[in-house]
């Protein structure tokens, strides 16, 4: 049986006490959303045993959807009715009370039944601990982060928007001058006609609507004609202008004057968090223009500042641990410049004579190995001959022989078992490992190599987030963690707490999970997310 209680007038005290009671186990679908809804009604959710959305995600992270409707239909043969939404025929359509009652009641019954099924599956797959100690506790942290939001410098955004608009107009004019006439620069179909028919440039892959003009294709054509460079430049700046310089302003909450991004815990198959409205992961943090977007994210008052902490080379450190490579492990334990050491071996020169360009090649390969980079990929990205790229990769594997063994054994495991997993047991099922299509098989192999590394790094970050959250609460600090982007956490901190919070980040992130190499954490502080000064952190007494 199920009961429906509207929360427009709040939650009765007796029910609120039951919901908050940690001794009473609860099963919920999407507990993060439920917590926020209950909080708005003046109640808290305690005693969460199972979140069926997160359980479904762990059982099969490659599944596209983890909504209650799909899961109930597939697993229980039970239809959870969708609530009606406004459409052209009835733009004012809203769900009736009866429709809401049926939807909520059937959904609750479905969640309860799914909970039992998923608990058994998590036990069978050996993921109950990952579920109960990492994913479920993280949802509490994400609720606090979403509700806190982050302040934005609207004047800076307006200034950037005006500047980007002028830049876009200039680049557009230069693109027209490069070909001698105007053309629809935003139309992929017309652009393909210009590049491949009028200018006779080499054609890339074909899509259902014609030849592709995506970034990968255009990068390969960059040297073929001046207009290609202009098109790429136009797209980069127009994306920043429309999505961030103008788009962020529309996302500012009129009451809090802050942006409240939504963190998705059950989307990325690797275990990483993602975000939307806005998608913070897509801000190009390594380009000057991208960093200027970051400058718009600020502390919310004169009494607070931002503190950011990020893991240094965490995926390479995870690779050292998982491969057991003695040279890579030694380099990290000694605090050596891993990229310089790799470059010295690859180019056959002393470390003291490694040039910046050589180090850049080594850096690209060090990180690229985690993503299954080939000689073609290295050559293309570093603008070097393919033969030179292959020779460098050969030298890399001579230096780090256990990494080569890890790659071979991981691919073999994926073929035999049909999945790969992280150190904490998170799985990703990999199809197409034996596909006769070379490109499809290659993509599957790259996925198999990367997921255990990236997924373990994601697991470590999730553990760290909960540890930081608990430590801040335990010490009675007023700081609030606001953002998690890639390997970085950002908090808003009262100025008097900066040193204490920096120590919390440094200590809790650094000991989140034991590896054979140290987890190094860099901590910075500043009044905006870009202009930050690196801190020398002292451990708490």
C-alpha cells in the first residue's frame, strides 16, 4: 500500500520525525532530489538504506537511463504513469490530484520492490560497500553543494560578452575575406559545401546528412586553407559567448543571486560526476579564454574568499599503483618531474637538457596512455612524424615496462570477463572488444584501458568529498564546499577560516585512499576562481 501527502503546507511533525529517524530504513529513488524536496517542505531524510537510481547505476553504469519508469517496466513489468505536461494542444495542462496520487503511489511501490532486487545484485557483484560507503553518503554532500550555489560577477560577464561579440564579428569578417565572399558560417551543410566542393579540401568522414565539419575533421584541415583556422576560432569564442558569457546570467537564481548547478551522480559510465545548468566540466580551463570565464565565479561577500584544492596528476598516480611499475612509482615517491623523466628516456637526453617542447610531448603521452593513445594520436596532437611518435612510444614502454603489461592484461581481462573495474570494484561493461571493425574495436580497447584509471580517480574524489564535508562539520567551520570539477574542489570560506579549511582539504584529500604512491594536493585561495594564489599548507595540530 502507498499513501500520498501533499507537502504544500509542510510535513506534519509526526511524519517529519519518522522521515528523519535514522533507525528506520528508507528506500528511495533518487534520494538527492527527494532530500531537496523534503527540505523545502521543512523535513529531512534520514536512515537511507537504498537509492534505487544509484543502485541501478552501479549495477550497469553503461545503461543510458536509470529513471523509475524504465526500471519498473523492465524489472517488475509494472507501469509507473508519467505526469502530463503542457503541449500544443493544451499549453495549460497540469496534473490533477488523482494523477499525482497514482504516479507517486505506484512509484513508491516500484522503488520498494526494486530496492530488494538491487540489493541482491549489489551483493552478487561485490559492490555493496561501494554503494553504501561511497555513493549513498555522497548524495548528502551534493545536496548541500547544490543548495549553496556560487556567486557570479555579472559585470564581468557582461564585459566578456561584449568583448566576445566583437571578436566573433571580427573573425567572421576575416573568414569571409579568406574565401572572397560571405557564407553561412553556422550551417554545417553549407560549410561542407564550401570546404569540400568549392575549395576542394580533402573530405573527412561522411554522416547521414553529408560530410562532417566537426572539430576533429577541421583540425586535420587547419593547414589546408586559412578559412579553416578562422572557423575553429569562431566556434570556440561563439561557444564561450553564448554558453557562458551570456548563458550564465540566465541561470542566476533571482532570490539567492547565485548559480546553483545540478550534479548528476548517475550519468558518466566511468563513475565521474557530471553537472548541468551550467555544465562546469565543459569550461576550457587550460585556455586563456576559458580562465577568463572562471574569473566570473567569485566569493559571495567581502567577508569570504574561495579556497580550491585539486589532485596533482591523480590519474598517473593511479596508473603507477595499478600497474605496479617500479620506475613510475619511484618517480612519484621521489617527487620527480615525471614528464621530464619520461622525455629524457624517450628522446635519449639527460633530464637537465630536456627542452620545453620535448617535455610537452612526454606530458601528452603520459596522460594519453591512460586513454589508449596511439602513434597516430600522438603524432597528430604534437604535429610530429608518425614514425617519430612510434619510436617515442617504444621508448616509453621500455622505461615503464609494467605499464605495457597493465595495458595488455587489462584488454585481455575485458575480452574474457566482458567488463573492467576500479580498485573499489566499480564495473563498466565493455562491448565490441572482439569486433571485426578495427575502429570500433580500438575504441572499446581505449575504453577498457581508461575506465579503471579514471574510475578509480573518481572514486577517490568521492571519498575525499565526504571526508572533507564531515571534517568541516566536525570542526564547526562555516565554510561550504560549492563545486567539484574534474579533480578539483572549490569552497567558499570565511577569511578567518582559510588556513583551517586549507588544512582540511590537504589532509582529507591526501589520505582519502591508500596508494603505493602519495596523493599530492595543491591548495589555492583567491576572491575568484581564476586569480588564486598557491598556499603552503600546514597540517592541523
